C-alpha cells in the first residue's frame, strides 16, 4: 500500500482536523454507494480507509512516522539482534557469516543445492519452509468479508458494545470506537474467511453507518441542537433545560436573549480519538404563547407605536 500521507493528500505536519477533513472528502467521493460499477473507485475507497486507520489514530501515526509499522499497520522487520550487515562478517562485530555456514553445510552433506533452503529453514523454521522455501507456494490467505454496522449517536457517546453477525458466519462483539464517523471502514483483522491449509484468515471490513437523530446535527465531534425558550424566559433570563446525549442539563441564559443566539456546552458532544469530547452547540428558538395573550398583544402595540413615532 502507498504512503498514507500520499493517499490522503496531506503533509506529515498535518493536524488531526486536516487529516479528518481530507479523509471525509475522499471517502465521500469514492464511497461504493456512489461508485457501484467502478472497481477502481472501490479499491481507492479501501485505500483511503486504510490510510485513515493509521493517521487517524495518534498512536499508530507515531509508530508509522518512526518506522515501527508499515502502511497497513503491520510491524516492520528491523533485523535480528547480533546479526551484522553484509560488511560485518563473522568475528567482526558479531556479524553473521553465511559463507562459513554454507561451507559447513556442504561439508556435512548438505550439497550445493541445499544452501538456500537449509540455511534459511535453520534460521526461520517452519515459517520459511511453508511460505518462502524454493518451489513451495505460500498458502493462500483467506478472503476478506464486508459488513455494515448502524450505530446511533447514543451508542457512539457511550462507546457501546454491539453484537455483529459477519457473512463468514462468525458472531463477534464490537465496541464502537472513539472518533468514528459515518462511512468509515474499520478493519477487523483475522475475522474474514479461513485461509487454505492453515494460512492466515482474511479480515472483516466493517462500514460504520451513523443513524440520523432528530435531536442533533453532527459536525465532526460537535453536535448542534435547537432549544425552544418561552418568550418570558428569553426576556427575563433564567435557567433552561437542554437535552444532551448523556441526559438533560440546566443552563442559565441572560435576560433579553434573542432567537438564533448560540450557547456552547463544552464536553457534551461526541467522543474523540484522544479521549476528550466535542461540544454541544445550542441555538435558542424563542416561542410565543400557543393562545392569544392580551397583555402581550397590548405590549406589542405600544412598542410598534413608539417605534413609528420615533
């Protein structure tokens, strides 16, 4: 796979917001629902999600940046402790002398044709003989499976554990991850179809669908909501109750609060990858009485007359 920074089109100095913005733009453009007959777009979609799986996770991003994992999130091979490079040689800084070992094997009856497989089999054991030995084809890895999981905002907020039945026949419990966004594909390693002859199983590619919620609009990790406030409370000020994903809270508004004014409730949004939470943005909607109010009507007449006379 390509460098995840190149896949998302961001620089190595990009912050979390830039990475998320680039991911959402590309995921929307290449989503399978919009490219049902375009195999290349679907491959690109999977590549974008794999890149975000690395760069969207602070720990994995740090590991990738220092070379500890590759673009697929797999640990990189960094060599065997005590083994030198080609210039080391036996007896010079502890290097490994393949030529001497070859002579030893030949002298012991290994034969000229046994050098490659015998030495590397000695070093790596069955892993080499089954996957990399001369003339032996590596066992075929199992196929991946695709699945979808629809989650509510409440389930995201509580990081709920949900039971999922995969097309491979497996039933697993999935914890809704922090910072998940609609359309994101999560790779569940080893939960695909079994591999042939004991090879590794494939992965499950799980697309997250966030269900609509009539109470809130999602803006990244922030939420927006509308709060109806009676005109008397808007004029006089005082406490109002606002619904959040974790229950109702009380907030005091100042006197003469107009419709459209926005109040920010910090930490009442959705969980982020770093463990913090976004905010809830509450927009005030001043409401009038359901039935005619003579005192209010008279007040309005006087206000109109005063405005016309000025």
